[in-house]
C-alpha cells in the first residue's frame, strides 16, 4: 500500500488506519511523510512495524509535503493555510481604471483557478468584490467539490440579489461587525446564508474562526485593500499570481495588493520556494512569504 502520509493510529472521526491495514494483511506500506500531528508522529509507523509489516518512509517526501501543506500548516500553527491568488496585467493592474476586469487571463488559467478553488476548503472575498464582480465563487465543475464561500463586510452594504446568496448547492458564510444587523442581515438568514458577527472583524479573527470549523486551506481571492490587510495580519502564507501578457496602463488602475506601509524597496516582502509555469499565454508564479513564527 502506498500512502502520502503516515497512517493514523488513534480514534478520531474515523477508526485507526493502522488497524485496517493490519486486518487486511498488508505486507508492506510505503509512506510519503510522517504525520506532524502529535497524536500520530511516528506512532502509526511503529504500530505497523510491531505487527510485522514492512514500512518504508520518506518516498517522494517533498511532493507529499506539498500535497498536504494545508494540513501541515493547520497542525503546526492552529490556523488554516492562507493562499492569496490574483491575476494581473504585465504592468501590475487587476482591472482597468473603469473597474472592468473580465478577463485578464486566458481560459486555461481560469480553468486552473477553478481547480485551485476545488482543492481549498474556503474562498474569501470582500464586499467590494461582491458589489463589483458579482462572482459565483464555485469550482464551475459539477464533479468537483466547491469551497465554502466566505464574504467579509463590515457594513453589510451588499446587493440583495448577489449570486453568492444562492445556497442550494454551495454554502455561504458572511462575517460582519457588531452593529450591522439590519434588513439585509435578516434577508441573508432567510436565504440560508450563515452570518457571523465578530468584534473586531479582521482577517486573523476570520482565520481563527475557520480553524475552529476544521478548515485547512483558505483561498483569498479579494481585492487589493483586503489582500494587504490579510498579509499584514498574518493570514496569508502563500502567493499564487497569474500574470497576463497585457498592458492596460492608467494611474488609477487598482493593483493586487494595497498599502502595506512599506516605503523602501529594502523592506519589500520576499517570497521563498518560488516556482513558475506557463499556462496558455499566461504565467503563474507561486511562492511563500517568510514565516514570522519561524
């Protein structure tokens, strides 16, 4: 049997995987990586070996750690992994000065984004994105899972007919602040939308709430202001940036990340473990922000 992570040896939402392997009479287990959960952390491997099963550990470990990065981050830091995704032109704009943004990247890139959404537990946008783009925030694939749709809005100044309020197939969770409970609040509740009031409403508080909901990975698909707040608040660890070979110009065109309070290039946030690939005519760059916890 080949597994990307060490089989568990404890009772949780499911019985121990080690016991199922032992009962099945498996002769050999190839393990990609040790489970970082302190309840396991080598104990599953020990249990299998004690039962006479050959265990090989560390095969394709880097690929397995990449595959399980959301789970690993959740276990180590008690927060979901935050992934900021955006698409921009070659001159760094996420929309024209008019606000028009459809579409910056090509169809192949957008299809890849839908796959990324389906791999995440939740996708977060702010009120501006709901008002301007009226997104679905789904995977656009009937056979793929959809993430929990999360909206952050301090004022609840949101359109009553937004697509994200259609919750028959995909749930929506709205975070707002104390004092905003009004007509729209009740309208959303009647539509089946879950509304959570936080005080204060910050990206870190939202991530803490989603951690308590057992989520492991969260995709930030927000505008520049909320993106900057999420980065500054420690809610983003990974960047996925799509770059299209287009130039739109305009001094007032929005950028993917708002004001971070940085005035010197020497203070710029540098990505680590950077990789890139071409998708159609676009490029996607992935990297990780240096962790302040390390």
